[in-house]
């Protein structure tokens, strides 16, 4: 019910779609309230809310784009883990992987591994190792709940800082030092 705090103000507007696009927006009807015997207000129709429409992402949702970025990041982490492992027990393979990493971009994880598998038998083995490490790290070691908490906290802190800076900038209040 909290996600629809804006619904009552939208219902007062003369149009059914907040923006002129071909997307259909759901503005929940006003909830009818009735008084219970105990003088409490009870909703006879609960508010329902759909998620926001995010324009400009084409064929993929924002979550799919974030998942792709996370996959690229997990590939980077897996390469770093394999490099650290190779450094101590197989310096030749470490050098070969370092050479490959320095000449190929890690921005596209699948393309990076595809090129790596087609280079040499040694790099093919390392690519398979990177795939294993990437999968294991994603499933067992990455702290998904921590990511969610940190994301919420960082967005809230950034929003608060930006709003505070804007208010200070526009209000012309001097520091009381």
C-alpha cells in the first residue's frame, strides 16, 4: 500500500495516463472506506500497485541490464582469483593469462572467454577454470543480501547528500562556525 502514495494525487488529474506514450499505466481507483463498529476505517478495496515503467531500455529490463553488468563483473573477479592462484604455483600460466588480459577487453565477459578458448590449449584450460570460478563465486561466495543493503544505503546517502548540497547552495545560509 505504501508504493501507491502518489495514486490519490494522480486520480485527481484529468487524464488516465501520466505521460503521453503508448504504454498503459494503472492508476488504482480510489479506495472506498467504510466505518467499522469500533470506529476504525476499513478499506473495502485494497490498493494495488504495479512497478514503474522505465523507458529507453529496449529489449531488456533494467534488471536484465544489471544482471549483464554483474556477469561481466563476476568474470573480472574470476579472472583476478585465477591470476592470484596461478601466481604462486604456475608462473608460466600466470604470465600467459596476464598477456591475454592485457591485450583483450574484459568489458564483455562472453566475448572475452570465447576468444580465450580459441587461442591455445593452455588458455582454453584457463578459460574453463575461469568459468568454474565465476559460477562458484556467484553461487556460493557473493553476498547478495549485502549487495541489496549496500545499494539501498548508497542510493539513500547519495540522494540525501545531493539534496543537502542543493539546499545549502540555494538558501545562501552561512555556516555557523
